[in-house]
């Protein structure tokens, strides 16, 4: 198992901010996950994937971090009914894997800038679909940090939310293949083009900053319609492609990010009496 000490957290989150990490563990299989059970049991240990939807304070993170990005046997077909993916696989990679095998129903994942584990935790979605729509069962770490397989029916989930009671992390997942759904070869390319037009994919961001208040009210539209779209604090500014994405120009800090979030929340509440809830997690 690879273990790194005193490394910059900018390397481990997609908005590229944060101070040093004391230590990061990179387990490669279930046995190595079990071997760091005592580390995982610590209350302030954090489990990382690709680092989207997360940011770290400028002082860094002094407690243990565990990253699932190096889990082996990460992506495979299981017979004709399932796709297996470990938690550290990127959603885009999973979408392309399914596309290569002419399997429909996974194209929307190409628009999610994170890993499978993170997507499961927040019921991430794009283009009208959500990840839990295609789950059959998952392997989790429970609160005692034992590995347990659970069927989809054991979970309660809704828009950008999963009940994590009794669950510490997702380790891997078996997705179901819908054989009644027609494969459309052009669909992944269509989603890819749409994503490039509407999301700042080649810039440093964490994905969406705020949850949409309602299905018919987007955080992005609220920001845009409130004359806030050009707001900037230091090196962090609002994307001109998608107002719910904040961009780091290379000089941004977590302090800048938190101040910008607060400015937007206060202004939206003042103008619309709506409290925007953060989607990004800051530690």
C-alpha cells in the first residue's frame, strides 16, 4: 500500500486548493482496506476519491486521509447483466467503458466530474438521470468498518442525497444492465458536446458549488438572474459557462472560496428569500 506524508492537498482536489496533508493511505484491494481498519475508525479520517466536490482549508488537514483511487480490478463486465466498478473509478471512465461495449444507460455519467464512490454518496446525476437508477448492489464499509454487500433496496435516496446511516463509505458497486434499453452510439458524443458547451471542463473547479433549491429552480439560474455572475474573490471567480461552478485561476485559496460562497448565499437570500445549500464539502 502506498502511503504519502506531508504532501500538498492541491494535488488531491479538482479545484486545486488546500494546505498540506499529514498522511494519505492508498489501499489497492479489500485486504489492504481491512489492514487500515483502525485508521478508518478514527472519527476525523476522511475518505477521498477524485477530489471533486471537496476542498481543503488553507492550513491543510492534520488528520488521516484514505484515498480509493488506486483500488485494483476497478472496472469489468460481470457476465451479461452487470458492470463492476470500484469506488475510485471516474464517472467519465465508466461511461466510456459502457459505450465501448455498446451498453446503454450509462452515458449521463460522462457529465459528472467525480468518481463512482462520490457519486453514490450524493446520488449524483446529469442529463435527467441519477446514478442510483442503475445500481444493483454495493459493497460498503459499515460504521464498524467491516465490508458488507447490500442491495439497492436497502438504501433511501432522493435528489442529491443518500441516507448514510450505518455507512462509512462505498467501496465498489455492481451496476445492472438494462437489456430492454436501446443503445444509441451517438448519445455519448451528444452529451460530451453539451458538457463542453455548458461546463468549464478544462478549468480548476470542484463541480457544482450549490444544490438546486428545487427541481425547477437551479442555483445557476438564480445566480445569473441576480447579477452575481461576475463576482470574484481573489483567485476564485464564477464561471461564465455555468454560474454554479467556481473557478480557481491558479492563485485562489480556500479562504477566497468560502468568502465567495458566503457572498452568493447572502445575496440570493436577500433577493429571493432562498437559502442555497452547499453541495461542496470543505474540510
